[in-house]
C-alpha cells in the first residue's frame, strides 16, 4: 500500500482535487525534481503560442486519395507510415484549418492511452488529426525540439499522465499542459537537442520519399495501373456508385481450402490480370517455399530490467517500437528477427484501416528482437531481393492479394496455402536491385531517426538527473 500526506495548500493548488491517483502518482515526485532546477522555472504556456485539440465537426470519409486528406487518430500519430489511414473530404469538413497539423508541433494523445507524444515532421505536416490529439505550438522562446523532448521524457510523461481524469476513458486537457512546470534549459543544450530532433525529422521525411519512389518504380516497371475501389472487394461502408460483386463458380473450381466467396472474388481474379509482366508464385521466391513463425511460449509480464521485449502487431507499426517485457523463462531465443526479413501481420479484423495483412521490413530496430507468433515471417531465397518483395507485398496490389486469402469471422487469418500461390511480378534485375536499395536505405534512415530522437530525450533526462545527485 502506498501512502502519502498531502497538505491543504497542495489540495487547493489543484482545484481541490481529492482522488488519490493524482496525489500518489509519480508526477508529484517529478514535480519536486523539476522545481529544484538551478535555471529557474516557468510553465509550458510561456513557450507556446497555442495548446489546443481542434474541433469536433462531422467528418465525411472518402475512398479516393485525390479527393480526401489523411485523417490521423490519436494512435495513428505514432505510426511510421500513414498510407492506410482514413481520408476525409476537405470540402465537406467544417473548420478544417483547426485540424491541420504543421511542422514542428508536439502532438500528444489526449484520451485513452494518454500522454504519448510525436514530433510533427514533414510526414505529418498537412495531414489532419482528430480532437483526441492535443497540439502544442511552440512560439520560438524555447527550441521546438527541446520542448518536445522535455514532454517526451520520463519526467514529461509523468507530469502529463498525472493530470488524467475520467472514469472509463481518461483524458487530459490543454489547460493542464499549459500550467506544467518546465525549466529554462541552457541555450547550448536547447540547440543540441533541437538539432537532433530536426535531423531526426529530416531523415523520416527522406525515408518516406524513398519508399514512395520504390513504389513508383515498381508500378512503372511492372506496368501496373492504379487500382480503384472497383478493382477489389472489401469489408466496410458502401461506396456510392460502386457495383455489387456477383459471380458464378463451377463446383470443380471450389477448393477444399475454403468455400468463402471472398476467396474466389471475381474482382481479384481480374486484378491479377492487370499484372502485365512475368510472375512467380510467392512460394518460389522465399526460403524453403514456406513461411515460418516465432512459435508459442509463455507470456509472463515483468519489469523491463528483468525480461525480454515482446513485439506485437499493435507495436510494430509505430515509429518507435515499444513492446511489453516478458520473462525469458520458456522463451526460445534461437528464432529472433534477422535483418531483411519480411513479415505480415497475420491476425486481425477486416477494417480497411486495420494492420491485418500489412507488411513490415525488418530493419536494424528489429534485428535480434522477439516478435509474437501472429506474424507470418519469410526470407527471400535469392531469386529476388528482400526489399523488392517487401515493396510488392506492401503495395495496394500486394495488400489486396493477401487480404483475398483471409478466413475467419471475428479474428481472421490468411490461408497460408493460398497465400503461397499469390503472384509476385518479376521485372528487370537492375530495377529490382534499385528498389531493394531504396527500401534498405529508407529503413536505415528510420532507424537513425529513432536513435537521434532517443538521444535528444536522453540528454534532457540526464540534465534533470544532474540536479538530484
């Protein structure tokens, strides 16, 4: 049991808040640590132009990328890739300017999982975010990268989460953030931290551009037309004007693997005909002609210092991967992730914006890590490079072909025998190597961006720790 004496003065200072979760949180000890700064103290509001979370206007979602703007939920601001997020109509969304993200802002998750932060790079800029995301707009009095690093540090997170309120869904408010204490960090430290964050943001943008360039080369060299909603079946809201999908199949063409109409889609059959180049089956380009997985093991959660990090599907698509830590007991460590593996999120639901059937390239961040058994893992056999295989499976074509093999009701999984038969376009070797190089360079840049960001945050934490030695 944790106990602590609280004075009436402390209770008055927080508007007579009486819940023990607030007064017994780590935020109190953090606050005392911050107040001992030798540089003087002010509040976050002095260094910000505005702290807000946008409007709650009705949103009209669209399917066409040229008719909508990407709309990020609070969890999606943390993602490395925004290609699968929802799109909203800019014409039919009121006060849309209040939703637009701008470069250099600090984004904070406001409700649910409270206090998670993201630095708005050029990859975020111009996209929209929901009212569940608090925007912290710097005013230039403190370097924006330094302000972000402070709020993202252990100390900033402790202060942010101390202000949570609510029963079922907990939240924090902009006014609370505005009043949080922050030291006047030395200019030299601010400049060093901010440069790391600017370099990190630059690398993220370059990586995003290179991955898009890899996709562009694939589409040109394989002569692939862009897909529309008429080219594939999906589960979700109907699209105005879209024809119903009906077709006939001879019983001789019905496999023993499945009787699900979705797996025999006429649209997918026609989609395959759009691949205007030579192809190989997926089984022909991966080691041993089959997939593999991590396997099952006990999952006893422990503190980070006493176990091994386990990465799930909900973690792996984030910019900075933070899994949970489990006991090493009973866990085989001979099947850890190797560089260049291609992994598919193998369990989930069929929502268009879900991670189910999305693809991951194993970069330096994932090497030696333990991933859950839900991932479908593969290594290329030398026929094609791994970066090229990732680019194909990560394309709209690849995603639709993977989804086409799904089976299940609530939680779905690809039918692996069907998945192994899916086509992989084979283009000229020089172009495949160029795509492979772009993918690997891009993912290495993402890895370096994470290192820079972690270093910036650590510099702030080390500065604060010096005051209490």
